[in-house]
């Protein structure tokens, strides 16, 4: 075999191996999550299985207690569209013990990963999203921002 053919075969093998590693890494790293609405429709088949659910922490539902294992946290998770309020249908009870993220609060969007057992999502991980710092303010705040300093 000529040297050029050997280099060509080696290059093809190398590109194939790198392609496979990239594919395997992306497939393993891309884990799908359910919204609360999607999860409610399939919760019977998700019993005792690992699952990720994204939603909004319901207002007035957070209960915290400190223990030797960490912070014991109980809350309900509602759908994004309904704001996760107490009136929202289809709430999911969540229990978590561990280190609670700093950004965790009522009304915050979270992704909860764990197992659905006995009508409760027993979370192993709770992840929060950062609030948008670029949300528009009220009309009055925007009007004040446009006025010269002497006029305010």
C-alpha cells in the first residue's frame, strides 16, 4: 500500500472516531424535560422512573426545614402559563433534600429532576433559571429615565 492510501485510511478512521464521540456526547448531554402539562398526561407511566419536569414554583407552597442532610424542601410545581398559583390545576408535589439553589423562590421557573413516587416527585436535583434583567419597566419608570436630571 502506498503512503498516501495509508494516510487517507487513517484520516477517515480519525474523522469517523471524532464524529462518533461528538454524537455520543451530544446524545448523552441532551436530556429532555417535560412541562407540567405534559407530565400530568403521562404521570401514570412515569411512576418510579427518573424524570425531569420544568415548571413554576407555586406561590405560597414552599416549606423549608433544616436537617442534618441539608435543607428539606417541599413545594408544588405548576405550569408556566398559569403562573403556578394556588388556583392552577394539575400541580405536582415536590420533595427535595440537599443544597437549595440561591435563586430558588416562589414564582420562579425551575427544572426538577428525580423520581415520581406515590404522587410526589422526589427530587434529586433542583435547577433554577436566572430572571431576565432586560424586562421592560413600567411606563412611569421609562418616562422618568428620559427626563433630564434637573426636571426630575
